[in-house]
């Protein structure tokens, strides 16, 4: 997608060399936004391969309220393994905050779906994973920390705020994940999809990713795939990996990038 190429180019041209928690070093800008019309195709990065099954399974895990990697591993997804303890636990990360805020039983995701159905034009359709009281117990504080839904002309849009954005590895997953979430929530609310808007805070490219990401900017853009969602599923908790299919995902070869933990 062109938006992702533009993001890489922007960070390479304007990023400031910055020390970071991992010790790897980054080139960083503060504040960036991308917009995706979900009717124009599903926003999967095509200038390099993004692992669709990991996107899908991880999102279903969030929706289930999962915080242990075993559920992911049983489905062939290992993207959280580096942060898990010896028992596979991650602490009260995304799934816990979405479905059981602060351990109180407050289900933010169910509440926001109910709000969209009952009062679609409210400006309070917000879910947050940033819980200061729980952060010390999390293996990794939330990077994609808050999202807001918006209904206009029968279409559901979503804006994500991501405080920390790893352009090479994380951002392609985050775009696809929240675009998919928008489709699922729209369906269970009886709405069409509108836009997905991605807003980043500290947007960075790790120094050991710079050369490889610069090297793919000349790759031509490939048209995006489309998404099929089983129209019979009208409960957010009922979706399985068989109810969602990505159709026609063509992409350039993958790029091997190291994970900074």
C-alpha cells in the first residue's frame, strides 16, 4: 500500500536518531497519521509479506480476553513468545483490559458494541488498554493503547492511537488487526465499514531495519486483497478463524527483521 511506503520514506527522511529502551537505537518522528478507505480493499501491506494468520489469531485472542501465549501457540502463532514468562503468562495485557478492565469485570468491548447499537452517534465509543495501575504487571505496556469508533451515514470507522510504533515489524500487523476489528464490530452492529485511521505517537524505525526497509521502497504497489467475513456471525465472541478469510493477497517477498525486546 502506498500509505505504508510513504510512512517508511517519511521516517527515513525526517527521523531523528534516538536511544531507546532496547539499546538498538532508532530513527524516530513524533506524530504521524494514515487513513485507509476500507471499501478500497483490505489494508494489508503488500511491499513485503505480512503473516495474515498471526494477525487473525492474535485479534481473536484479544477478543477472547487472552493473556497466556499457549492459546496462540496451539494455533501456530508465536509472536508473543519473547515476552512471556516460563508459564506463558503476560500479565494483564490487551485482552484483559478490553474484556476485564482492572480485574473488575468491566467489559469495555461488549460495552462499546452495545453503545454503538443504542446510541450510534455518541462520541464516547472508546476502548483503552492503557491502565496505569496494571502496567507494572504487564510483560509489555500497550503500544496500540486506545481506539475510538465513529458512526456516520451508516458506516463504522475506527481511529487507533498507537503511542509507540515499530514501522518495520509492528505497524503492518497493527493496521491489519484494527481494520479487521472494524469489520467485525461493524458486522455485529449491522453497519457498513468506513475508514480506518492509524495515528502514531513515537513512530520509529530501528537502526538495524533501516537498510532493509529503504531497500523495498522501489517495489511497486500491489492492489490490496479483499476480506470475507461469515455473514451469519452476529456475536463478537462467536468468531473463529474459519469465519474470516483474506482473498487475493498478493505481495512482494518477506523481509527478515530482527525483534528488539
